[in-house]
């Protein structure tokens, strides 16, 4: 660094821009170069060089820029208990700001060295523009760009989508899928997508990950995270040798191959891509290409200079990987920037159809398809804006400029006898031979030393050719003959040439301003969205600066060490056995935690609860080697793991290991605050119960993504199997999120027991921006501040809980949790407050920025909704009461109420008492129940009469669903008799000869409790006289009877069934010389019988016994004898019982139909034979009352059509006005009544046509009311 600074001393200067603020209180304190005119082709070299000099980064000092930025941002603050204290000028934060100001002034005066890999001026200028529009504000780019939750606007997915489309178009797929993330995750995501694709294409064939120059660290991570077998080859080897190696490793090409190739790695090596198509002809090979620093270069000038052109597509295994245009087909690609290092963002690209179908997660209203869950939204925006600035034209311009600079530098090096080469996939120079003095000189200018002792010189667009000449000349011998007279590249100021369009900046500013307003209503995510309101402007100052790598590494080590101390690792010796790394979120933290646990115990069984974060099951499914070695344990009512179920599963797994002679190990993934309900697993209870069962926990990893942000929750780190002084198990790993409790950039930490470096520490992918933000928050928020915020959050949670209970909203809450779970409100409320749903519940989290005013507004909105429904129902209820001719009350269906449960059961198989006007009634009820705006009409007995299903939409519109109404039409005598007669007449003739079905009739004999006095005897005689003659001539008798014990004529019947099987027994009239045929009549003996009440329960069985006793007293008087040999059958009737008596007739009909079908089947095989076992076998275990009713309606219609000489037809008549529309207007159903004045009675055999006229005036229907009352009462014969 000292050499570099001396070389540029006094040679360049930049003036500092003024410290102004815009109308939003956002700082305009960026570092602005001197204004220079546009550089055109007509500019002289000296002018261009002068502007190059003026574009240097030597600065004057601004001692108070950070403090001024902080003060001017106060109008936009969202205050919490801690931020409110920052207005005090004596508060500790001002000392922190002073230190931050010193860092700012120090870093902004550091100029990148000429050959150092550092962001371009365009990249830095884009950062300053983002800060000007008000960023950073809290953001989260959760999930893929096309997966948008409208209740979460804090993302830049539209920009990311445009970026992907632009990158994808350059490799032949503008509809590409993928996302912006870290370099490591981008490559791992692509490898996992290929693994998933091969699982589908080659089931049960574990793929092999093959590589040559691909990054070793990534290969190791892929092996551990995805369970992939790895194999290294040399793509420079002969094709025959390569084929033989791959045949051996793939079991003669039966296993598929994932080939991970790189176009330019950290050692400036690249893979021989030309041999890949040849290998693809022999092996089922799918290609991933890491083109992180090469993508823009090779796509700007495809196929030029020995560069291999790539095409993105799903592999067709029947064809070569070389397309017709000679491009190589890669199924996944990682792209980046020309001058990016590994801590800069990367872009993962894949075809939209490649990979597995993701799992939908209701909590995020989307699909969980990426490796991490949450994502930083700034990086995608940053990349997208740079892409927008340059476009294809600017990209080619940049590449040409860098190539010209590279050629110029190469000539200077050659003149100094320094041997350097170029790479076809980068604008870098690779120095392969030089003296020690030259080596030291080049390294001092920013060159990078590789493992092969080569020096990589990155060509930096910061520097003009003139500046490069000056710097290089300063290190050359005095007798060096300069080449200033030769043609040199003309300097280009890309910042001025390619500005961000003003309309894009305006759009961004408006978006951020909307965010600042919307944030105050967001209350469903476990994130602190307020801290950026105060600290964001300060952080934005640093976006245009390069944070020194050594500072980032040092501070990350200090932060992680402090975190270990907080978790009980007080001594340096104890901390040496643990490792910690920064991650891009808690999902990746859990991935690394699981991976590290498996490094200790590779064959262990893994256990976690059903409430564990949804990403854990995804992590385990991703690994090919973990099949059948993990268990998701059900939870207790509070959301914590059910200890008894855990012990039971662990004991079973342990026994399996003992039986197989293998050692059993247990890895427990515990929760310290589950995502939805905030439950904490009880480690002491888990440990004690497992110990009592003889099971020891080998390794514990705890996910405390949110809760650990406030405090350690009593958790301590320590070696495997150890306990603290209170008997609580020490844990070996913890996961923490930075963006949740504190609310800064999406990132996290994972600490793991790693005495032998089981947890890899990829400092190469460390993001300095994340380290800086974490350090700033670490300095600003001390443990006392976090405790204060947590106390405030809990108080607000209690305040919310009390308010919700006051308006009768169902809630759930764990002790001291800041998460309140409540029944789903209408969708527009979920949308406005961004509540997170899960089944019939949502949760609201009283994070520090959620104010009492927000809570009051939320409660008031729910109360207002209830008032609106009450007002509407008060007007509708009288109208419904008139229509239904009974007193009706209306009630809204709250999502988790008892009424909602009753409505949900209406379409279950056991409750068919409601007809659904529409389709998919179960699905409609489910979605409408969650919509929380459906209504129910109930009578005075609280019986449901009508359900008005409706779904609420996020835009405050309502989707009216199906209408459910109670079927209260009981089957009277005629309604049951006509279908039964049709059923009897449809039987085979031989079955008809043996079967009698008594006409259903409500007879007092089965309903009256008899004392057998004279009046009772008259009733019995009447029954005997009506039915005596039927018994001798038929073997099987089905007798529908009304067994309702209520003597009220207005009470509808409750149907039961008597089934009799008769036989012939010898009597005095028989000829003793003739053998007795029990199958032939006359029938005088009761062989077996059953009395059936279609209801379930003890009361129904008692009623059957009473009816059976009465039956047996009547049969002898009708000529039917019985004795001890008579069998009382109680057939196992698996027909679902009805909760309402209206369905008893349907059930009786269905039972008779089943028996008649059996007889028909028996008689077809053996006429008139009696199969007792088959006849009395259990009935089917399913009944669909709609199907039964439809069957009976059809039989009744067919009977009527037959009676009317087939001059009728079955039709559907609307019963609701407006149900039928003509020309867009509803038709009044009353106008469809036949005009009786012109319509005479139908006379069979005479009328061949029967005209029906529609009335012109519905009021005329009233004239016919008297006629209806004069109908012949004896209509049974009609």
C-alpha cells in the first residue's frame, strides 16, 4: 500500500462534493469528481488524460459527514425504545458515529491499486445513486424473482427479473430462471438443480460430480451438503484416458455425471471445454459452468479469440452437448462481473423447466426453491442498474477498452522482459516469469499471487493508459525507452457515458418513499424494519467505498468471538474448539450446522419437530446420503417438540441399529423460538426422558434465528454430551439471523463445535458490506439495549393479546413470546399488515418497530369488520325469516370458531345434511372459511339452515362461493314408497317371486308405548289385518316402519327397517309322506330377522330391542312361528350414521337396495337358494346421500313418466329468481309456472300433446292458491 501511495503522490486530485440533503432528509454526501465534459472521439489524448487525472480518488477530509447524515435523517426515523434515546446528544451512539466517521474518511481516501481486483467506477457510482434515492431501507428478496407476495413490497424483483432476462438472452434463453446471490450459493444452487434433474431422469442412480479446475472449496461443500460422490479428472488428458476413468467411476456409464467446469478460477486456470461434447456422446453427462468473471466477456464477443460460446438449455441425453452452431450446451451457468471478486454478488442461471418441482410454503405464500430463504435485495438491484446502464453496447465498449489497456500493459511488460500471457476468458494478464524485484514491484501495484507462483494483473478501468504508463515507468530502470509516441488507448469515462436513466431513478425514489410509509403497517414478519430508518443513511455512505479485506476479517473474528463468549465460551481455550462463520441467512446457517454435525457423526439419525423452520426438511432432502435417516417429530399443543414421540422414534431407531450391529448416534435440531408460534424446545426434559430410555444425544444444534438476536435464551455452547451446572445439556451449534431482531442486511451467523475444523471457514466469500453492518449494529446495540427492546416487545404482545380477546378473536401465545397467533381475518387485512398465514391461523409479531398505534389500528379494523357484518345481518335476517318461514339469525363464520368447525363438517362423509349449490363443496368451504367473511343462517335451535360461502381477496373484493342449504325435506310415505316399488319391479322375475316390500306407512303401532288395553288391541288388530296375507307367499320381507316415538302429527317420520327371512316348517296341513322343502311356500316360520334403526348409539340400540319385542308378539298372530332356533341378526351396518333424522328414509332405502342386489346376484348363480352368510354380511362402509337421493328421484321420475304414457321428460327448474338469465337479465321463476286456465288435466290414452304456457304476470299465480287446497287428498294412487 505504501508503494502505491508514493507512486501517485501529488499526481491526481479530486474535489469533494458539497454536503447537501434532498427533500426527504436523505444525504447527498457522496464523493463527487470534478465535473468534466463528455469525452468524445474528437477529444485529444491530453484532454482525456486530464480528465483521467481529475477522476482520481484523492480526497479532502470531511470530519462530520456521518454525524450530519445521522442528524438529518431524524424525520424518517421509526422509533423503538432504543432509537428514541439516540436524540440525546450524550448517548453512546455519538461516540460510535465518531469512529464510523473516521473509518469513512480513511477508506474514501484509499485509491485502488492499478492491478488490484476492485469494483469499477460504474459500480461505485451506481452505489451512490442508490443511496441518493433513500436506500438502504429494510428489504428482503425472499425466494425466486417471479415468486411475488403482494403483501411484501420490500424487494426489487422486477429489476432482478430484467437482469436475468438480459443475461439469459445472451446464452439463448430469455425466459431463464435463477436469482442473484453470493458466489458460493450461486454455484451450489446450480449443482443442486442438476442433481434434482438427474434424480428425475435417472431414478435410483446416484450421480457423480466430476471436475478439473473447478473450485475445490465448492466441490467439498457440494459433497457435504448434497451427498454427491466426487471425482477429479484432467480435461487436458486424452479422450481415451478420460473415457476409461469415467467408465470406472460410473459403473460402465450407468450412473449420470455432473460435470462442473470453470472458465476462469482464482489461479487463472480454465477447463478445456472442447472435449466435453465428445464425453457427452458416451456418458449421461450434464454440464455446469462457472463463468463468474467470464460471462460478460465471452457473451460480448462470442466465439472470438478462442473463447467457447455457451448456450443455456436442458440437456437432451440422446444428443451431444455441442449445438448446431458449435456452442456448448450448459444446463446451469453462474455469471458475475468482469472485475468481481468472490465477495461480490453472482447470478445463478438455469432453464425454467430444469430441476425438481418446489414445495409451496403457505408462510411465505410461495415456493421454497432456492438454497437460502431470505435474500438481500440490494445486490440484485445493484447488478440490474449496472446492466441497465451499459446494455449490450456498453458491455462491448467496456470489454474493448479493457482489452486495449491490457495490450498496452502487455507491451510495456514485454519491453521489461516480463513474460505474461492473456486468458481467452478474462481481460487479466497472467505473469508467469519475472525477477524477484519485478515480482515485488508488481505485487505492490496490486497483482495477485497464485498457488502456482503466477501473478494475476487485473486491468482496472479506473486507470487511463497515461496513468498506467506513469505508474509502470516509476518502477522501470532509468534507461527505459518509453513508448509514449506510439498509439495508446483513449480514456473512457464510463460513468458519464452510461448514466442511469432519470426515469429509473425517479421510480426507485418513489418506491422507497412508499416503503417508508408502508413499513409502519407491516407486522407479520419476524424482522425489525425500523433500525434502517436511522442507520441506513450512514450505511449508504459506505456503498461506494472499498472496505479493506483485512479490516473485515479482523472485525468478523472479533464479532464471532464475542458471540461465543455470550454463549458461555469464556476462556480462549474453549473458543478454540469452536468455529464461526458469517452466512447469508439462517437457512444457510442451519445447512452448515447440519453438515458440521454430520462431520462428527456421519451415520447419525437426525431429529427435528414439525414446527422446525421449513428449510430444514429441504436441507435434508437435498442430501443423497441421508435417506431414511431423519425424522420429523410431531409437536405438542404449544408448538414444541413432543418429547414422548421423540423418545419413541429414537428408541425404534436405536433398536434397528442394535439389530444390525451398528452404533447409534443422535443429532437433535432443537428450536429456540419456532417460526410461526415462537415455541421453544425443552432441552432438559428432552435430555432426561431420553436418558431414562437409555439414549444419549450425540450432538445438539439449536436454531434461534430470531430469539438469539435478543439474548442467548439460557443456551450455552460446549462439547458433545456435556451438561451445565443446572443439568441442562450444552449445545454444539447455534444459528442466528442478523436481519431479524436487529434488522440490518440479510445475513447471519453459525457457531459450531469444530475442534478439527469440521466447519469450513470460507473467508474468500466473506461479504465486507455485511461485516461492516454487523459491526456497526454490534457497536450500537448492546445487551442492555436488546433487553430493553425485548421487554417492550413482550409488553406490546400482551397489549395486543388483551385487545384481541376483548373483541372475541381466537388467539394463541407461548409464555413471554412476542408472537401472537390469531384466527385468520379477511384477506385484505392479511395483505395490509403482511400477516403470515398457516392453515386457519395467522401471526402478528410485535417487533420493536411495531407501535401501540399500529396495534390499535389493527384491533380497530377487526372490530369494524364485525360491526359491518352485524349491521348487514340486522337487515337481512328478517328477509330470510320470511322466506324460510321460521325465525332466522345470521352470524359471520370466524375462521377458528366452533361454528367454522360445524360448517367444515357439512361436506364430510358422515354429515350429508347440507346441499352445495356449486362444485367442490369441501374445497369451497375450506377457502371460504379462511376468507373469514362467510355467513351462516341458523334457526332458533341453532341448527344451520343456509351457509353463504364467500372468499375475501387481497384487494378488498369478495368472491361469492357456493350456497349451502340444509335439506329439511323428510321422506314421507309416498316419497319412500314410489322408488321402492320401482326397485321391486326392476328385479329379476325369480327374485320378485320371493321378495315383498311393505308399503311404507306411518303406523301408530311402532310409535306408541303399549299397555295392551282395549284401545291398543284395536291398533294391533288393524296392523295384523293389513299385513297378514303377505307373509305366506314370500320368503324375504322388507318392512320400512316409522319408529318415531312422538305422537305429534307435525313431527316427520323417523324410518327404521324390519328384515325377515321366512321358511316352511311342517304343520298339520302337510302330507307326512312328502318330504319338506323349506324353500317352498307357504312360509310359516321365522328363520332369521333383523330390526334396524339407522342411527348409531345406545339409544338407537334400545329402540331396536323394543321394536323387536313388539314384532315377535305380532308375528304369531299373523301365522308366523319362531322358536329358540330363530336367529336374531344384527348385521354390521357400516353406513355412516346421520346426525339429522331427515336422512333416515334415504338410509333405509339404500339398505333395502343393497339386500336386493345381493339376492339378485345369489339367484343368478343358484336360483332360490339362501346364502345366509352372504345375505347377512356387513353392508358397505360408505354412503353418499346425494347419490341415493338422485337415484330415488330418477326412479320416481321414471314411474311418473310411465304413468303418463311417456309423454313427459325430466327437466331442471330454477328455484331462485335470477338463477336463469336471458339477455343478461335474471328471469323471475314465478313466470315459469304453467297456466292452469289453459292447461287441462292429463288423461292417459287420450292426450298425446300437453301444452304448457308461461304466465305474463307473476301476480296471477296468487289466483291459483285456492285451487291447490281443493286437490284430492288421496293422491297415493296418482
